[in-house]
C-alpha cells in the first residue's frame, strides 16, 4: 500500500502545487492588470502561465522524486530527463517574460512619443535586442542540456583545453555571420534605418518590414519581399526617404509642342494642385526645362506629405493636364512634321512646305 501512496503523494502533490502557484500568480497578474490598465505588462505576463506550471511541477518532482521510491535502479536516468525538461521549461518561461517586457516597452513608448520616427527607432532597437537575447537564451539552454550527459562533459573539458585555437577557427569561419551581427546592432543603435522606413536599395523602392541581427526584409509596392544582409546597409549607399521626415517633392514631365500656352498651362496646374487633397500646401512650380527641334520639356514640381501621397498626386496631375490639353489646346501636344515627296523636289528651288500630323 505504501508503494502506491508514495508515488501518488509525490506526483499528485507536485501537480496540485504547480497548479496552485500558477493560479495564484495568474490571479495576481489579473488584479494588477485591472488596477493599471495603461500598462499592458501584467496582461502579457499571463502568457507565461503554462511554462510556469511546467517549471514548478518539474522542479518539485526533481526535488522529491527520490521519496517516491519508484524504480531506484532507473533513478539516474529519470533525474537526467527531469533536469533536461526543467532547463527547457525555464528557457521557455524566460522567453515569454522577455517578449512581454519588449512588447510593453514598445507600446508604452509609441503611446508617449510625439515623433513617429523615434518610435520606429525604439521598436527596431527593442526587436533586435529581443532576438539577440533569445538567441543567447537558446544557446545557453542547449549547452546546459548537452552538459547533462556525461559524454558531453568529457568533450567539453577537452574543448576548453583548446578554446583559443577553436576560437580563432570559429571567428574566421563565422566572419560573415559576425559581420552581419555587428551590422545589425549598428543599424539599430546608429539610427541608419528603422522598421517602417521607406528606402531605395539597388534600384528597388520599398518599406522596411523586418530587421533581424543578420538580415533585413524589404516589402516592395507590389507586395514582394526582398531579403538582404544587414551588412549591405553599412557598406553601400542607399536612400532613406523617411529620414528627416516623410514629406517629399516630386516631378511630372510633359513633352509638348513649341506652340503650347505655357502661361495658361501654369494657371491650370495651380488650379489642379490646390484642389488636390494629396498636396501638402508647401510648394509647387511649373517651368520649361529643355527644348528640342520638335518639342519642349515642361516640368511640374509638387510636394506631398508622404511618398504614397506624392505618387498619387503626380499621377492625378499627369492625367488631368493631358486631358485638359487634349480638350482645350490639342495643338500643344507633340506632333511629327514631315514633307511630302513632291515637296522634296521643290526644296531644291528654295521652297519647303511642311505638313503636320499629330501623334495618335
């Protein structure tokens, strides 16, 4: 009878205590969350209830398993697996707590920061710190698990004896990985590029969607994802359209005939720009920037709050200006001039009759 009661008491007591500790902790966190709703930390920490139960349960079993007197011959093996499970559960709990702290810090700073750029900068830094700490926790947990095996302890002792040589070899082999790691930290704390920034890299324009310690993901306007090593941004030039403010100035070029009424076109452009909701009210202009034997080049420069607004504004202006010219001044559109065959003979006598045909 005693052989049955002892295991039941040990396992049942450990299970009840684990659930009791987890329930009490969850109740405390719920009360704190209700008392301080402006701080999401307490609600986020409740995600760690399951790993907390696992840690408490396995820790109690590890401490009182010998009193259960079950299969003493296999007790070393059971203790080994209990240690392994305890290490894994502790790492799981630590990662849940870390995620809750990072999310809380990000949300709190985003709520009080008046500058969206600074909020994105802090988010980028916290995200990279979280990924780095996660990698460290996983490596430490894996190493601790491996050291639970006697064979690995012997291997570890021999490896420590030659740690200097192995460190040099590993440093050479992982030179690219380490370079990306330090480049990621440089990006995060050097404020070179942040999550949400609009950048132009190698001719591709997109929004920074994700930054890790080794690579960066760029989301293009057509929903493609471009993955690039972070070391690229510390070794090569790139355009960051969000740095210093998202406002931008863009241009619309029109190729027109020499007879185009520039003054009337400038007045119509002002009317269209001021009536467009995507114009930010800062600046606009229309100038003739170039001329060729057959056309003139007209440049319209306008400003907008963001690159997306600027793109829409440019497209609207281009469409409405061309439509207005077609309706009001069709002769201002570019045309091709050519001479009839009979006029070629007349040109030898000093006469040249031109005929004009508009481009379709």
